[in-house]
């Protein structure tokens, strides 16, 4: 009973082992086996017990095994006690590798040999696979001739390399093993510390890709493309590096030759339109695409203006001159980041910007946006799109980036050339305009007069001139409205810039619009060349719109937009031009009445009527008539080479009594005619067609105020008390309605007196 208990306890103990356990007696018969032995050999325990152990040995070596077992039983200590690898046999006859460890011990009934047997099939499979993998890796590494493959230790010294590395570098294996990787760098790179920096970057980032010149044993250089990867154990400890290098000298030279060809083609085109065609031809040499365009930054708008390039296979996907925001577009992202943006799947969501719906609708699946950098300044982006996903490889993007730099340089030159051409055209236009002005301006000369009315006007000029506010000059024809406008310009901060005049009543509606805004070649029939408008010519200067009340109603909204937004477009062009113009307008018409009658826009009137200045007619400043007459006498006497020294007193009195419906202009023309007719030293004033100049009239006893009051009352009675309108008293008196109302209050005139 005790023996059976011991046997049961022993079996339980044997089942605790991680290996199969077989116990045999001195005769080689199996006396005990654990459960794991049953599993790996396929025998139930009852079939194993009492059987010779050779049933578990392949038939081919059973006799040898018997001899070995007997020798071991005779002298167990003479045999190795370590693990042995053998073949074992399962019940079904199949063989499998095992690792066996033997141990002998004395039992009460004789010698026992215990065998610990481990199934090593899985380990063998792994070892065989590893050997095959190592062999394949060795064959692969040795078979790659175009790539140099290095294994480096943590300090960057060469541990192993392949045949491709030996051929590329020119060293024998024994010459290079253990050498630092810096042996392959140029002296300039070594001095700059580039080898150590590459190793440091690889440690920080795990993997880096670089290009640069490398040196062979004979000193010759070649351009190498390198991938450097770190090797670390599971704990993160650095084990070394793998370095794969590829000689791309020929490809580099081909790329440089292509870039040189493209550069010459682009730089030779200064015309913007011709340059766009050259860019299209250059891109076709590098990459097949379905859409291409340039987005050029416009500082005044803080947006990118798109210029579509001709597509090689289909119509353009986006119309020309589309404006893109910087904040929510792929081109804006690349512009601000100053690096290429590649979208392999444009329809994916979760991006920090929006993809234009028209691109996706047209089937675009991938795109790239490359910044155009010229002289360290981003001027826009190069935009390419394809109908296929993943259409832009890293190598293509690198080459396109280099081409983009050439495009940026050419664009910078073309833009500068265009600006110079436009400036030249503008200066030529200004010159032509000023020459015409010199020939046609009224030549009032200095502002002449000492009357209180004139001094009040000049005080207003002095007040408003330093500002950039719009000025509306009101007054009868010939009162000198343009002269006052020039005075405002001459004492303003814009005095060094151009003063441009446009007479709105002298041109038909169609020509006036072209005169103000300019036009492109072919904008309308007869426009054989581009013309810069007066608003553009007056940029940073002053624009004087004379007779603003005569501007056509359909042109008024466009003028209002130009004044409010400071932007215009030439006729026949969609390109927006920013202008900075100080506006001075003048009219002899009652704009308020025109507004009431619907012939002048109220919003334009309020935009013009910021600072109104009303010029008094000459009949209200009679004290200035002698001064003006003498001024014009001196002017025309000098011009005609005559020595006329005086004006008779009676003539001056007659001139002062004349109402001067043509105001200062009429007086000037009269004096000019008088100088022509005079042959002596005393001016001979011709009759003006008014009896007041032929016969001296008695000076009325009434004061000037009484005479003015009586005249206004008479006109009011004739107009039945109507002040405004074309038939009102203000129009007949040549006054603005507000001016007449002010005079009536000053003179104490009310409707009770009518």
C-alpha cells in the first residue's frame, strides 16, 4: 500500500514539470511517465508502462540507442549530463526533434534513469526561418549593387557594409570597417560638423533623409541621397544606425540641366501673358496634371488672385482671377507656412481649410500647393491638381519646388516690369495731360482781391486744405472755382503729387466713363490701345471734377463706389485697382434741387457735400474789380510786349458798376481785348454791350445793402415768392438757396414783404 502511495505521489510530482518525463529501469523498460509525455508521444500511459524505451526512438537508431542506454546504466557518470538534441518517434510513426536531459538515481529496487524530454519543433522552425531570413538578407544586401548599405555603431563607425557600398566608395572592406562615417563627407561638411549633426538628427527624429556631396577614396565627389535610421532595443537604448545611400549624380545633373533650361525660358519673358505660357510649357516637362494655376498675393486686398494656366488635356477648372483668402484655403496655408502642401486625397475631411467645391465636383482627387519664394519673400503659390489620388511623389514635389523658385524669380521680374511699364504709361499720360493743361488752363494767376467775401473763402481754403476731406465748390460760372481747387491742392500734403482736372460737362457719358476709369485695349469699338483713367493718374494726388452736376445719372453709382471703396476697374478688365485720391468737385448748379428732381443721386451728393465752399460772384465783391483789372492789364501787357501803364478812373468806375454775369472770366477777357486794342500808355476799354459802360450812370443814393434788399425783393415778387427750383429766385439771382435764405434773414426780408 505504501509503495502504491509513493507511486501516485511521484506521478503527481512528475506532472509539475514543464517537460515530458520518462522514467526507465536498468533494463530499459518504462516504469513511469507524466501527462505531457502522453501528449507529445501519443501513447496513453497504460500503453507506455512496461514497454522498452526504444519504442520512442526512430527504428533506424534503435540498436545504437540500446548500446548507448546499456553503457549509460553501467557508468552514468561517464556520460554527459547536458541536454542533447535527438529525433523522437510518436505512436503514429512520425518523427520530431526533441531536446533530452538524462539523470540516474538509485531506487530501492534498482537503478532508475529519468529523461526530461522537450519538444523543440517550434524552436527549430524559428531557427530555420531565421537562418533562411539571414541568408536572404545577406543575399539581398550583397545583391544590391546600386545602393550602399551600412550598419553603424552608436558612435557612427562602420560595422558592416555591402558590395554596393564598396563599389560606390572605392574602399576595400578591411580599409573601412571601424572607420567613422565622416570619412565619406567633404572637408567643408566635416568642418561644419555635418556628420555629427546628421547622427544627432537621426537620434532625435528616428529617421532622416538628406542629400549632398560625398567623397570617394580617390577624392572624386558624387551627389548622394541618404536615408539614416536609428536602431534601438525595446528599452530604447541606442544600438546603432542603418544608412542607405544612393548615387543620384546623373539624375542631379539632368535635373539641373532641366532647371537651367526652364530658368532661361522663364527669365526671358517679361510680358506677363507670355510668362504664363512659358510656365505652362515648363510644367509639362516635369509633371502631368489636370489643372495648374498661379495664386499671386495682392497686399492691398490681403488675398491671393488666381491666374489659371492652360490645361494640357481639359478646360480650366477655375476661372481666371479668382480671389482666395489666406485664412481658409490650401494656397493660403502654403503661402503662410512657406512650404509645400500635398493633398493626396482632397475629399478627406478634417483639414484646417476648405477645398473648393468646384474642384471636387470636377473629379480632382489630389493636389499640391507650392509657395513661390523670390528674394526670401513669398509672392504667391504654384497650384497643381490631378484627377488621380496620390499623384504627386516626394521626388516630383522636390523638383516642382525648385521650378517654383525659378517661377517666383521670373514673376518678380515680370511684375516689376509691368509696374514700370504702367508707371511709364502713367507718367506719359500725366505729361500729355499737363502739357494740355498748360495750353488750356485759364491762367487766373494768383488769387487777387482784398474783399471780406474773398478773405472768408481763403480762410475756408486754409482750414480744409491740410485734411483729405472732399470739398464741394459752389458758385456761378467764371468765379474761379478751379483756381480755388488748385489753391487747396497747393497748400495740402499732396502738393507734390498730380492735380488732375476733368470737366464733366465737356464729354459724352461713354467717353466720360473711359476718361475717369480708363480702358483696356479692345474694351469697345475704337479702343486700339490701353488708356489709364484720370482717377488712376491722380493716385496719391488730387482729382478736380468740374461741373459735377452734369455727370450722367448712370455713371454716378460707379463714381460713388470709387470714392467710398477707393477701388476702380478699367473698362474691359475685371482687375481691381486701388486708388488714393483726394476729390474736389465744383458746380454752378443747385445740387439739392437736382436731388429733389431725381437727376442727381442723394448718396453721391452727401458724399460730395462734406465741406462746401461758396464763391461770391464778382458783383458782390466790387471792391476787388480795380485790383483784378490792373492785375490782368499787367499780365497781358507783358505777354503782348506793350507798355500800358494806367486805366482811366471813369473806366474803373464803369467796370465797378457793371453786374458781370460772366464774373472774373468775363472781366479778364474784356481786359485782354482792351490791351489788344490799346496803342498808347493808357488802357482803352471797349464797350461791353452794356449801357453802363457807354454812359456814366448816376450813383444811387441808396446804400449797397438797400440796393441789394430792393433787388432781392423785386425778384421774389416776380417769382411769386418761389426760392428753389430752376425758375426760383435763387436761380435767377445766381445764388444757392441756402445763400439766398441767409441774405434774406440778414436783410430782414420775409414773406410779409412780398
